[in-house]
């Protein structure tokens, strides 16, 4: 078995051990075949069986550590998790994982008389947030029909959809995929609005261009934006070259579906980190022919988030 074939079989095995997927799905995702996977398992001396019509790796107690933790973190007791995995609490209480120093720690410990998980499962997601933009009169820019990663140019009529979008390629979290983006939305949007909407940018040329419009100059004077030292603008106004543009309060979110190829980490429960994630912010213009994004080089927004905030 050559190196590439071996690697694909190993990927399929890792998917079977860390993700709740079938053998057919695992081999398809790994771009290999069931026959190749079985040959690899035979070469490695790994036993397997078919139980209730489902392919199953015959795991040692050590190989059951992650699945056992997953079940407990999902709400099962140590007894329930042990029963489902056909093992015992006593056996699993002897299993360990390394902490950040390399010291082995038990995967479960007694807390108030009950067994609790001693490690948290940390996933590495790709998060996306997006929404509409309003102008000076509070009107939404563009047609406001399509927006976000699924928007398409397949439309038979002239139109223009405009929306903002920020993509975080990596975002570690202990939460399920369905909860992570929504949980962190307030903190993300606070950082995005602070960087994109704050009137702290000195751009005399753009400010002068804005003030040639009577409606704009009247608004700027009445709100105190225009002063003796000029008129500051926001980064979003710079990007769109449009006065008083704002991100709408209604914000959508999502998680990329590439998660299956990112093995989770198991972090000792006293060592959950504070992470710094960088997001790429752009404004999208979509018509029936193409999607154009500005700025061409995305605006980078950095968000700090403490994973301990996710733990109840």
C-alpha cells in the first residue's frame, strides 16, 4: 500500500474514531474505498465487526476515551456512557489524556459524588456573519433578497444585492456547531461595529466630497459631525464612499461544513484558553453576472474570546 493510499485509509479511520459517521461516509469523505480501509486495518492488526448492520472498529479502552468524553459532555452520566460503549466506569476512570504540560490526567474525576468529564472537547470552526447595510435615510442598500455565502448570480433579471460579510477561518469553541456562532455574535458584532462604524478616520478628501451634497451637509451640521477641525468618517464610509452607512441590527450567522476534517482537541478543564481570531470583512455587490467585493484586500477584524465563557 503506497503512502497516498495509506494516508487516505488513515483519514477514514480517524473519521470513524472521532466522528459519528458510517464506514461508507468515512471512506467517501477520505476518498478511499471500504476494501482499502479493511486492508489497512488488517495490516495494522485492528479488528472490526458488523453490529446491527453497522461497521464498527473494535476499540480498546484507550480508543474509547474520546467517544466516552463526547457522550458525557453531551449530557450522559458515566454509567450511561459506559453502557453504550460496552465498558465500565471503573475501566474508563483509569484512562488518561495529557494536559498542556504533558502530564497525564484522568479523563473523568469525582465531583460532589458524581463522575464528571475532566477534559473539554474543543472544535475548530469556520464562522461567518453577514447582514444588510442602511444609508442616510435608513433605507436598505440594494435589493435585499440574497446575501451570505449561499448567494448566487443565477437570476434572470437586472438587480443588485448588497451585504456585508465577515469570515473567521478558525474559531475554537467547546459549543456545538449549531450554537457557537450565535453565542459569540454579540462579542463579534461589538468588535465589527467598533472598527467599521466609529467616526475616527481622518479623510479630508472624502469628507469634502460628502459635504458637497446639501442633504449631507445639513445632516452633518445638525448632528455636530462637521466641526471646525473637519469631519471624521468611518471605515465603512471609506469602503463604500457613502455617507452615514451602517450595519443593520439583524445579523445572520453560520458555520462552514468543513468541520469533519478538523479533528477536535481535548483540553484539560482548567486550561481552556483565551483565543484571538481574525475575521475577513468585505462588502459584497451581487448582480446577475458577478459578485464583486470591497475592499479588495479584506478588512481584518480581531476578536478575543475566552472559552471559559462558554462553560456553565
